[in-house]
C-alpha cells in the first residue's frame, strides 16, 4: 500500500474518531442538560408544592382562629377543604386562657406545618373583698350587712343590727371603725364602740369588745381601687369600635341584643325587657334597669366576664336581674365614672354581680343582693346584703368574646 493510501486511511479514521468524540460529547451534554432541566423542573414543582402546602396550612389556621374568635362550633381535630385539597387542623387547650392551633397542609409529597397561639387578653381586677372603698369609706345602716372581708381607705360607720362577717381593714391615721359588729379581726387606727369577734389591732380603742387586743400604731397601707382609668379607657375604645348609636335608647319588653357599642345618650331597660350583651356597652348618659328587666352576657362569653360603663349615673331597681353568661366564673359588672353621690344605686330587690364606681358613691338599699361592690364610697341601707363569692377574685373581664382572643404567635414548625 502506498504512503498516500496509508495517509488517507489514517485521516479517515481520525475524522471518524473525532466525529464519534464530538457526538459522544454532544450526547453527554444533551443528557446533562436533560438531567439538569429535569432536576430544575422537580425543584420548581417542589417549590410550588411547598408554597401550596404552606397556604393550605395557613388557611387551616385562619379557619380555626375565625371559629374560636366568633365562638363557632369547633372540634379539637378536623379538616378544612380548599378546592380539591385539605388541611388537617388540631387544637390544644393547655389552660382556659390559651389555644394552640396546629395545621398541616400537604400537596403531593410536600407538607408544611404551621402553629399559632391564641391567648385571652383581659383584665383581672382581683376583687379580694366583699366590699372595697376609697377615701369615702363605708356606711352601714338599717339591718344591712356584708358577708366577706372588707377594706376601706376611709372610716367605717355602722348602726345597730348591721354586721360584717369577715375581717375588716381600714387604712389612714384618724380613720376609725364606729359601732360595727365584725365577725373576725379588725385593723384600724381608732376603734369606737364596736364588737370584734377576733383580734383587734388598733392604736386607740374606746368601748370596744374583742377576743384579744393588740395595741399598734402600724396601719394597713392604702390600697388603690382595682380598676385603673386606663382599663376603663381601653374598654370604652373597644365599645366605640363596635359602632355608635346617637340618642336615648329605651327597651321596654321583648328580647334584644346589644354591644359592642357606644350609646351617646341614656339607656333604659324596663318592663320585662331582656337584653343580651354581646360586647362592652358604653353609655355617655345615665343607665336605668328596672321593672323585672333582665340584662345578661351572651353565652358566647363562656367563663369570661363583661361590663357596661356609664359616664352618668346607674340605677338598678324593681326586681331587675343582671348576670354573667351562666357559666361558673362569668360576671356582669356595671361601672359608673360619675362623681355623684350616689353615682350608682341598686334597690328594691334588684340583683347584680359586681358594681364599681371610680369616683362616686355606691348606694345599696331595700333588699338588694350583690356578689361584690367597689367604689370611692359605699352606703348600705334597708336590709341590703353583699355576699362575696370567692371566684370573683379570679374573674377575667373582657371587652367581648371575639375581641378577647388575640394571636400572640404564628410560626412554621415543620
């Protein structure tokens, strides 16, 4: 074979080899691009599924929050359907004030788990006493009485036939207990003509009887009333956020719902009318509840307590009944911010849970019955009776069942 033929064959082989090499490289590159595209496609699909799973879980959380805030029926485990997909929701209750919601959203082989915690935002005034008075003090007359303990920043004066069954504390130099019958201990600067069933702690005693006497100039420190001006301002704001009604409101007979709302004017409920309170009611004028009327918190409050606030005076009378939701631990509180004497009156066999005045006098008369009473000054007369209920010290007062639950955390956990 000639040299030219050999060179031609070698050139042909080299060309073929080069062609195969280029083809192999091209196939490898094509395969790499295919694998890369496939991986990117899977990553994109997983990213989409991850987002879809997240939104499914988020929808489950939001559904549970809506149901809890609006006191709608809800179970501890259920599913939420969104289109053709579902989110699994579980709800734990570590205590009565907390709900922990966990929702799992799954799309394909990708799952996302979210967790949110709701807590009740409320005020616990800690009513430790059957009656607590500010500087105005307490007056008892006409066979009235208090079953429970008493604290006052002012003097206590009592007529014959009255009684306080628990312990009495009076702060302030110069303040005294005068003419009272006290079932347990008494702490006061001056005791005058009183009967103390337990130990009398006093600097001066004049004609008092007691089981034992401790001469002391040490006095209880003055105690502020348990609800702050800011608490009241916050409740008013929450009532106003529910809407405003202008003009006097008169409910006479029938059943109605009210709150949260601000009423610019007076509120009268009378003649067997029934008012269901769904949220805080703020009245800029006066409130009158009378003639067998009933005012009570909606069952949706559950164990929570609620309030009705008046800038003017409040009068509860003539067999009217005011109460909580019906669940143990739920109370309805009336608050008057008026400085009048009296700012709040309950009489003629009316019944209520908690009465409060921030700067005015509270007057209880004519067989009225209460669970707790707090105000600048307190006057009990005509067989009035306050019977303290221990659970009131742990009562949580809220602007309403919906407004009470707040989201305190929201996070992805898996």
